[in-house]
């Protein structure tokens, strides 16, 4: 196993670099993205009204962040598994989840407002954090492991 790790030093290094870039996206979120909900959800959001926001800028900010996280996540998946079909499949999943989550986000925002802040918080969390990478990596690992045994 140690020989396998040493042979894949470059892939591991690039994967770690991409993880560091994901952390940088999170670290510089205030400067990079328009998202008035960042400050809102840091406070007592269950008691506060929703902040004023520009829907187009909010959409573009969420889109930019999701795309950035997706590109970095797909890079990590590629360098971990070296399987282009897996990356294509993950890309399709990322697109489908983006459409569903973005629709749900604005639906909750406009039709429920302050009535369902908890749900809004978690839908937004899936849009702004690379949670799908955390879900996909073990799933793809076990998929790859299962295909090797056959």
C-alpha cells in the first residue's frame, strides 16, 4: 500500500492543493461573493427578518460559488480516481442538484420568507459548501472497489 501511495504522490499533492483551494473559497467568501445571508445566518436568524437583497446578484453569487466549488470538487474526484466517466457522472449530478437546490432556495425564500429559516439555511448550505464532494468520494470509492472485485 505504501508503494501505491508513493507512486501517486503527484495525484495526492494536487488533490491536497485543490482541498486547500476549497478552504480558500470559504476563507474569502466575504470578499468573493454577494451573499447578504452570510451575516444573517451568523446571528439569531430565527428571530430576525430576512435582510434586503438583490435577487439577481444573490443568484449570480450563489452560481459563482457553486461553480467554483464544483470545478474544484470535480478536480479532486478526477485526481483521486483517475476515471473520466466518474467525473462526467458527477458533473451531471452536480448540475441536477444545482437546479433542484436553486429552485428550492428561491421558492423557500419567496413563498415562506421568515417562516422556514431552518430549511432555507440547509438548502443554502448545500449550495455554498462542497458537501457533495463529501458524499460522492466514499460512494465512488466503493463503486470503484466493487468494479475491481468483479
